[in-house]
C-alpha cells in the first residue's frame, strides 16, 4: 500500500472512530457532579435515562385513561435500592404484573359496587360473594411495558465511603376492552351457575349495567 492510500485509510478510520464515539455519548446520559460538601446520608442522582423524569412518573400507580376514542389501563412500578440495574428491571417487571392484578381486583369490586344499586336486597348478599370469584378470574391480556425510567443514585455512607444503587420505574399499558372482555367472560360463567332463572336475570342486568358504565 503506497503512502497516499495509507493516509486515506488512516483518515477514514479516524472519522469512523470519531463517529462511533459521538453516537456512544448520545446514547448514555452524562454522569452528574456531586457537591463537594455532601453530608452523610445525603443522596444524589448521578446518572439517569432519560435525563429528566418523564411526566408519567408522577401519575397514579393504577388508572384508567381515555385517549381519543380508546381507553387504556395504565400501571406503574417503582423499585429502588438495587446494586444491579438489570436486577432492578426484572423486579420492576414482576411488580407490574402484581400491581395490575391487584388493580383489576379493586376495579371489578368498585364497578360492581356502583352497578348493584338497583338490585333487589334479597340478591345482594349472594352477589357480593360472586364478585370475589369474578375478581380472581379476570385474565390479564395484552399488557405491554411502554416506558422505562432509571436513575443511578449515590448515597454518602460516611466521610470516606459512598455507595451506589439503582431506581427503576416502568409503565405498562393494557387496552381497556381486553379487561372488559375478560371481566364479562368471568361474570357470564357465574351467571350460568346461578341457582334460579330470576337470579340469572338479575346477574345479567348487573353485567349490562357495568357495560353501560364502560362507555362513559
């Protein structure tokens, strides 16, 4: 290889390395400086992604949100004090599943409480026992993690010692119609096992009342 070709090759390699370095810097948030006079027990976020906490990190852990013509169930998990970020992410994903299950049980019971108002008193006590069965049998379908935010935090342990840990927040979304389909299927199984035709009639009315409220 002559000198001219060698010079061109070296120049191309330098440009490539410079480009890769620039891309790497853009993909990782910069480590932030910590105050020199930090006190024991103080904590500081030294790295995060994205750089600032997104707005969704301030939302409720479980909520139903209407977006244009569609409704979704959102659930958020927030875990911290893990020395390994991957471990924190795995725990957060597990918490997502746990909290969506707990949230759906509460949602079923809340909607049942609103819909049972017009039901004859003679059926209310029996139906209240049914709602526990239904809330335990609503399948979770179509739950997808949509957002992740993490922080690397420095904790001042002593004047000479510091430690680091990660905080990870994840948000997941499930179409509301997936929930209602699973809920109604669970209720219909209860209806089929009802003791009398009158009880079936009242249960169907109850399900219809909940379906009408879903449209609001």
